[in-house]
């Protein structure tokens, strides 16, 4: 390139002053082109499709600002909610039910990611990791039976059961995961069928009774002692706000699972949140938290001045 420039100068027979003038004019022209580019490429064409049955339309959005084209386009899409940087697990479940995206009783992780990359009527997420995080959150949710889904490593077609079926706990998922999300009602039925029934309690030293035989006086557990067995449990625990998923998963595995495994047990889990904000909550925070609380079906929620 340097040799070609020198040859051009020699061919044109330019003196040093003319060379400087030519270089100055070239730099000015390059600067003008660079300044005109944002004005030239200022329209962003966004494909839209309201539903699977609707036709595809194109929306023209004008870009502004002095940033690079990619940065301006990304900011505009985020502001217009045409590019989703994060997706709630309950919102993911809603799309899976409404479209629907289920393949029978489950939805493979890979196919679900392909669906969001292919179909315009689904939210345009920033990347596969957005969906993966929504899946992780949904599987770890303690209210997965009503709000989200379970996870299985694979499906045994011959036995009609899911292998590695898990729910209510934090698990690791990647965009190329071979597992699948499972409908909560189907997962609950399999879990219930595979949970061993608890054996009836027996007092030390008692012997098995034959059918129809009456227990001897002084032997076995009396009706009064059976009645004294505890029938209710309640507990309150404080969770680390920065590790809610981890703590909730341990509670689900080490406490709730044992209670729910009892035949006929009715387990109710309520998450109570109390926050003090010394500097006051901004309008944006109030709107975001209130809307998310409604989406997650909070029974009660609200901000207070005092």
C-alpha cells in the first residue's frame, strides 16, 4: 500500500504542498462519509407475527443516537421489548401452554430453544442462555406443580416412565442439553407412583398380629398412644436473599419432600417477603415488582410509605 501511494504521487508529479492538501481533503472526505453513515442506516425493520395463524408484518423503527449501528439497534429493540434479555419461568410455561410447545407430555430442551429461534410469534430472546435460565428457575420453583414444570434426563419408551425425574431443586442445564421439560401433572403422577408407602408404626417388642386376632392386653400400641402422634407441622425460616434458590432447594429436599411423601399429607408452602428500602423505591422498581408479583400470582403484595 505504501509503495502504491508513492507511485501515485510520482505519477501525478505532486509537490510536498500538494501532497499535504490531497491528504487533508481525503481525511475530510472520510470523516464526512463516517458522519453520514448513521444518517443513512437509520431504519430498523422488525418482523412481527401476533399468532401462529397471523401473517408476518414488518415494522419500521427509526434509530437515533451516535453509537455504532449494532449498539443503536440493540438498544432500540430492548426499549421496544422486541429483544428480551431475560424471561420469567412462569412466562415460559404460559407460552408452552398457549401455543402449545409441548410434544405430548414433555418438551425437549433443544427443540424448545429451536422454537424460540425459529418462530416470530414467540418472544425474541437475546440468546439461548435466556431460555436456559428460565428453565433452571422454573425447575427450582417450589410451586412448580402449578406454575412451571419438572425436568427429566430422558424418556424410557418401553416402560413409559421418565429417567432422572426432578423438580423443586436447582439443576444444571445447557443449551445442548439432551433432557426435557415434563408437564407437572405427569411428573407428579410418576413421583407418587414411585414413592414407597410408609409402613405403619409399631411399638418396640410388639409382635405381628394374625388377621382377625385381638391384641393381648398390655401388648401393642393402644388407641390413646396412636392419637398422641403429631398430626401437624409448621416452620418458619429466614433465607439468604442472594442464595434463595440454593436455600429453597435444600428446604424442599430435606423437609418438604419428607412431609409430602406421607400418604394423605396436605402440604402448604408460603413464601413471605419483607423488605425495607431506606432510600425509597423508585417508580420503575414499584412497577417492575408489582407486575412480576401479579404474574407470579402473589396472594397479597404491595408497597407502603411507612
